[in-house]
C-alpha cells in the first residue's frame, strides 16, 4: 500500500519524537521514499543524524542549506509528496496549522502541499483536552486533514490519560486502511490464476508448457495496488510477490488449480484466468519412473483436463466479472471471440505467439482486449507490468459502469 509512495515525515517538538525513528524505519521498510522535515525545537528531542541515517536523505529544518544559502524549496517539497505525515504533532504545531502561521519550513511545506495530510497528536492529557486544542483539531479536520487518534496511557508528565501519540505500528495500520478505502477496488475480492500446470507422466517427467507466470503475478500485484483482496493460484514458478497481502496458493496440476480456483470463485468479485493450463494429461501416471528400453517407445494415452474458464463461466453470477486469456497462433480474433462466447466470459485478453517480444517467458507482451459487447482495444508492446495496468484499468471501468 505504501510501496513507492513519496512521503514527507514532519517531526515536531515532543517527547514522542523518539517514536519517529521507529515510524521512519517502518515506512522505509514498506518501500516508501521518505524525506524528513524537523521543526527547529524538535532537535532538542531527537538528532537529525538518526533520521537522516534511517531515511538515507538529509534532514531539512531551515529554509536555506547551510553556508551556501541554497533554498530548500518548500513549494517543490509540497508538490513532490504523495502524503504528508506529521508525527508527532505537538499542540504548538497543531495551532500553527489551524491558524496558517508559517514560521518554519514544515509549516511552509504544509501550506504548499496538495497531497493528503495526516497528523498524529502527541501531548499531555490536559493539553489535548483543552478547548483550544480540540477546536484546532476540529478545524484541521474541516480542512480535510486526517487526525490519527492518540491513545490512552502513561504520559511523560507521569499522568495517565489521552494524548499519547499512536504507536508506529498503529500509525502504519491506520495509513494502510485509510489509503485502501480510497482505492478503486477497495472492498472487492479478486482471483488470479498464473503460470503453467505440470501433468505427471511418472515421478520425474511431466507434460507442461513454457509459461513463466509473470503476467498473472503482475495482474495480482496491480489488483492489490488498486485495493482488492487478491488470491493468486499459481502453478510451478520461480517468482516472488512484492505485496505480502496477496494470498498465494501453489498448485502443480490442472486438477489442483481447478479445485483451488473453484473453491475461491464463489466469494470473488473479479476473476482473471491468466494461467496456461495444460489441455491434456496422461490418462494414468506411472507410480515408478518409466525405463527407457531399446527399440520400444512407451505409449502415453492422453485425456482432457478440466476447462477452468468454462467451468467458472457456468457458475458466474451477474455480480461477478470473469476475464480469460487466449494465446493464439492463427485466426486470433475469431478464436478469441469464440472462447469469449462459449465460456461466458465478460472480457478476454488476446495475445499472439507470432508477435515478436510477446509470449511466455519474456518481460513484455502485446495484447488486445475484447469484451462481450464487441468492443476491442488494441495495445502496443509493453512490459507485463504496464499490460497489467491496462487490463485492471479496463476492469475498473467495467465495474463503475455496471
């Protein structure tokens, strides 16, 4: 959720400033790019060296850079950020934010920011409950700033009460939940199948194909980035997921993939069947390795595997969106349209093995998207990550207009 986000972390003068180091570490670990701005008084509570080491960037406090007089451009900082998080936010800083006072770099950046603003109050209980502080927080909320509620607990004064800054882990959970609610597929569940299937001939040999699973994995990541809860059912592969919230089910055979996909599909809003499932399997797999004998080639009788797309198409409700894939070598469009109709799909993604740079094991693909309303979209050759973005964008459009 925070991976790749550009975040400004504002640190103000509060005893809770030590928590900023732990929070910063979690943000960086999540994959965010973080710049830290400290108020001058915050230096009394935590050193810039600590935060610059953890962020891997210089900590900013002043409007100019040391003796050079070069400007720390607060306007550029405000435009750069995807999110401004002030934690801890002292009573003094909250009052300045509410009134528009601009006497330090953090306040100037706050007033210049066009991104969502979050603040985690940190102060003694009486300060937090004071009518002026409560009025300031209410005013900031009216500005569409988001307040991360403080907790109850022992305070630096020795008193016990509300005003203690939320713990770094709590702030991270709050950000993830808040950001996810704003995503286009928030609250939706998605199923993706990926990779090949291996159909056993004997304990050491199998029938399979060259699918790498890269397209399916890219789709799972993109759906999750759009806010969906994703289940990925994948055949044998060497890939790793970046987004750890994706539920991964590893399978080997077409039957195992069918069972896993069918079991998930009933509770799914979106299903994308990107796996290259083997069409045939040996009628009977040998329990022992088949020995090679001179002059004699063993016969292997093949039977059809379950057509997962067709089976799920029979079960699809009007509230579900089912997307298939078609990999063709000839009569591409006609064959894709036939699959779209016969398998009761809402969309089908067509790619051709004849297109240079597209196909199984590479990092790029060139696709066309056909839907049941006879709409066809043709795309240029792109990385599979960008192809996944195109496909998910079309899914979002379908859902919005459903």
